[in-house]
């Protein structure tokens, strides 16, 4: 299945009330789901810490995530290794998709969160618009917004750091 066809399916889902679509053709499987997005997080620890730098992932998403070998090579996108930021502690909320970042629900309304706000994992922190669908992004972690890293209206890629949480 080509990317153009997948985008057409996503657009059709956006125009309907459909919440989930599963398609299987030979070795290729595609699952599209609508709803609240669970962000991609990266936790960071100082070099002397016994902890590792990893990605936030609950057991459902870990078990549901396909293995690299399950995805046709034509659809695989390598994720580049990122250098560690200079900060010693904290977590970053990363974009779970490609789209446009919006810090508020409407242009004339205040931002969902700003630097210094206390948030919970269920706090909606931004919207990512993808294919004319506004996707609410929840924090996924408790803490304080240490920094907003993206300006309103900017395009983002999968894995783009949006917020630093301490």
C-alpha cells in the first residue's frame, strides 16, 4: 500500500465517525485509530545515574507496537539518534505525529499550558493538526512545564520535542 493511499484512508476517517480501521493484505497490516494521542516521551538522567535514558511507554502500547520486521521496509522510517540535551534531569513531551503544533484551542484563546504550570499526565497540553484533524495531546507525565520548545503554528515531525517537563 502506498503512502498516498494511507493518507486517503486517514482523510476519509477524518470525515466520518469511524474510530478505528484495521486493514490486512498479505504480510502488510495497517491500524488507524482516532482519539486522544498519547505522546512520545523521553526521560533523561545524569550520566552518573543508575537509570537509563528511555522512552515512555505503557504495557499496552509496548505490546501493541509492531516489531521492525513486521513493517514492510518501504514503510519504515529510520528515527535518528538524538544527542542528549544539556539539561541533567527532566522529561520531554515529543510529538506523536507529523503535523502543525497549536498551543491553544483557538487563535483568540489562551495557551493550554505555559512555563511554570503544574500538569498531570491527563492534562491536554497542545493540539497537533494532521490532515485537517485536530488531535489533542496529553502530557503523559506529571510535573511542571519547564520550557515550551515550539512556537504556535510551527510544523512538527514525529519525535520533535514540544515541552520540557521537570
